[in-house]
């Protein structure tokens, strides 16, 4: 998995970078096909904003945003939102039941 971390108008400590990478890698439990992840950190008006984007083949781009006064809290909220999105998508795909062929091609008149 390719992970890109970008910081705008702020500097990230090495511990935040490691925490971000670990959080994104942990998401592999919910969606093992994740190919790339992009994390964007920025600071504006005293708030830390985090935007996380995941690229999964066959799935629309998964995006989560979070803001907080603390960078770690914003990161944790964004990864939590990604986790919920991946979990619910996986559940939807797993529980989807296509109609049986006999039901799909049954005569319209019922008999």
C-alpha cells in the first residue's frame, strides 16, 4: 500500500507520521484491497484539519475529514470515519443477495 502524507501550513512530528501510517495500515483489516492512501494535514485558525483518501479498486474514492484543536485527535477521528465507511461497505457487499435466476426470468403472467 502506498501512503502519502502531506502537511500544509504546519509541521508534523515523526510520532504523528508513524501514528498516521499505523492507522492507515490497520484499515487493511476491513478492506484488504486498499492500494493507496493520501493524508493531508493543515492548520487553519488554530484548528488542525485532516483529510484522508483511500483508493480501492472497484469502489468509489473513500474520503474522511476531521478537525480538532489537537492534531492527534483529528487524525484519530478521520481514521475512525474511514473505518466506519469501509466496514459498512464491506457489510453491504457481503449481505447483498442477487435474485435467483428462476425469479429473474419467471414468466410475467405468473403461470
